[in-house]
C-alpha cells in the first residue's frame, strides 16, 4: 500500500547526556553536525565500526533541508545510485525518487541504525579546544567533542543578489527555497531568475500550474542534458566519464548535448562557451537536467530573457536594456554554506565559503567536512563514498 503522509517526528531532547565531563562540560567522542543524508551516513558508518556519536540537527527532524524543497521535486539521480551505505532506497519509490519518499527513507535510515539524533539543536559557534572542538549551542550551553564532522551541506543559506533597487520594488521577491508549488502564483506574471535545475523546474511548474506568464532570466547559458536517453541515465555518464581530463571530457559532453538537445538559440538560450568539466571545477556547476524545460521553452510556455540587472518600483531591468513588469520574482540564485559564520578561522574556507579541505581528509586535527564536493556522479552517491572514508579515519 501507499505510505502514510509525513508526520513531524517527536524531537529528541536537545541535551547532551554523556557521562564524560571536563569542568562540568559534556565531552563527546564524535559529533556530527547535520542530520541530512551525509550526516546520517557518517553516523551509521561510525556505529558499524563501534564508534558512538551524536548527530546535532538544527531542524525539527532528519532531512530538514529536503522537507523544505518544492513539491514536485524528484531526484535527478537513480534510486540504485542514491542509497546510503547499508540500506538501499526501497524499490517501491521508483527510479526517480520523490521528495517525500526521500524524506521517508532518511527517517527510516536513522531508525534502522538507531542513530542518536538530537533535533532542534542549533550550533552557533565552533572553536578549537584543548581536547578537540568546542561547540556553543543556541541556548548558551556548550559541548566538547574530540572529533567533529560537519555535514550541514552547501545548500544551507539562501542567497539573493543585492540587485540595485530591489528594496524599492513593489512586487514580491522570494528565494526559490521558499517556493512550494504554483498555487499562490495562479493568474500572475512571474519571472524566475536563474536557470539551474531548481529554476528550470520551478518555471515549468508555474507554467503548468496556471501562472499567467512565466519568464526565465538567464545570466550564463546552461549545459543541458537529458535525464535519461533510452533508459541510460545522465548520472551514469558522470560516474563513468567524470574522471576524464577536461580536454577530453569537454568536447565529448558538447557533442552529446548537441545530439540530445535541440538548438535553443532561436528561443533566446545561447550555447555555453565554457566546457562542462571546466565549469564544474571552477564554479561547482552541474548541468541542467531536462525534465521538461526544453519543451516548455520551445512551446512558448516559458520565455527566456536576459539576466536581471536591477529593479525600479514597478519594473525589473534586464541586461539587454529591456524591462519586465512581473507581479512576482522568484530568485533561483543559489545558496551559501553558512560555515564562515560558524568558525572564526577564515583560512578553512574559499571565497564562496566552501571548505578548502573536505571529502574525507581532515581539515584540522579531528575536524572533517562531508558533503561539500559537487560531482557529476550525484550528491547522494558522493555522500555515501565520503562517509566511508571519514568513518575509516576516525574509527
């Protein structure tokens, strides 16, 4: 039968109750920040090695970031290649797993391995300590942990560009993180800024859901791939070919794209000038998977326009000098990690806030960052790989 609707899980008591204490401060052997896929995978792998750890989650339940995504979201990676270590995603969830089913899977994963997850527990500061790392919680309490695994994700803090004049604009402006479905936008003119996977899917959802018109602002021409061709998923191309040097991968990707996707230049979407693998390395970019946006553009349901440059009280100004008068703008403009605000040491991060050392190697003694490596093989698959590496190093 069908799964029952999602219900909020009862929060764990956000109090650390370990027997070891130093100067009346609880001391944990291993603490994991974040009860998303990466954090849960690390905790399960540590437990399999006999290492107890506590997982601290700022939200009310595991998978908080996934719960907040838009309703129509499905994974772009296959079920078989998206499961976490030790427990596959159930077959009944289908090849392309829905958002709610992925959340159910993460809940079941935490329960299956008996993970010690403390929900509604926010860490506001991390600093070196004599015996590892000191964590300050939002309620003012403290915890010392000998090893710390940070798995809060690179899609952590929504970012809206500081467009000139945006504060004077009289229409609505929201980040894509707040978008759930098209119902609030029925009968309205909407501009989606950003043609990443979220922006493209939201634009299609709006067009199907009754928006009066949908425009899609494009700053950098996207690399577009079909999610699957004759049953073969684009993810598998990334897994098998992702290690090729850029000089080989880039032209191969361009040839595949031209074979799979029609020329959209007549509709206002230029071809990318920079190779896909180069863009992945320099900008942490993954291609746009076509789950309907190409048909939406060619049919006129979604109209590509140039990038947003600024706002007036009643208009959105575009890079080509044109302007629009939408009722609402949805900024699908990405996220920041939020990590520099957590750590006092800026040398841990690059200019975008991504840890300079992550994916398994310790950034500092006893400090690991997991889930910050963007690959063509898929985020969940990479989280599973990194969780094994970190557990071996700690255990």
